[in-house]
C-alpha cells in the first residue's frame, strides 16, 4: 500500500508543478514602461512576439495605437515595430530621476583590439575614412580598407 501511495503523491506533485509552470508561462509578461518625468503610466509594453500571452491586452499593435496614458511616451517608440501591451493594476509615476550608473549611448562605434574594447558615441551619419588614426588607451588604430569576408 505504501509504494502505491508514494507513487500517487509523486504523480500529483508532477501534475501540479506542470500546471503551475504552464499557468505562469501563459500569464507572465515582461516588458518596459516609458514614463516621462512628472508623468504616470499604467501600460507595460514590449516588441511583439509570436507567442500567446493571456496578460497582454494588446497583441501586435502599431506604436500609435497603443493605449498609453501619456502620448509623449509614443515618441520614444520605433514606429516600424508592432508591440504587445499589458495593463497594470497600478499606476507608476516618476517624480525625480537619479542616475546611478552612466550607460553607453545606443549608437556606438566599438573599437575591439582583442585586448581592449572601447565604445565611442557616434552621430547617425558617421563615416570614418581610410587612414584615420584613432587613439585607444595606449594603442593607435589605423582604419584600413574594407575587405570582403
């Protein structure tokens, strides 16, 4: 009788754990909130994925059709992408910003010598001509011609 009871308990435990994992995977939503200073927001968004999610209120919606509380937030989104959005049961407000750690610019030119990696912010229309010398710590890199491969 005892081995059968133990087998049944293991079976029920596996079924419950599998159900909990499935419920979490269908209802979990990981996204971002875009909140300008002195504003609030109740919608979390992420670039649209092909996966089904019960929590996402909006699926594969263009940026201009998202139900964001603050229209200024839409200017920070890529107009070419579609987004998933989930309504939060609370309102998040930003009253002040304190920078804890400087992050590199989004558009950077990465100089990788194998030993040293250097990140340089660049403009959108940035070109480097052949023969340009770029100082990196105790090295000087010279830009060569682009070769295939």
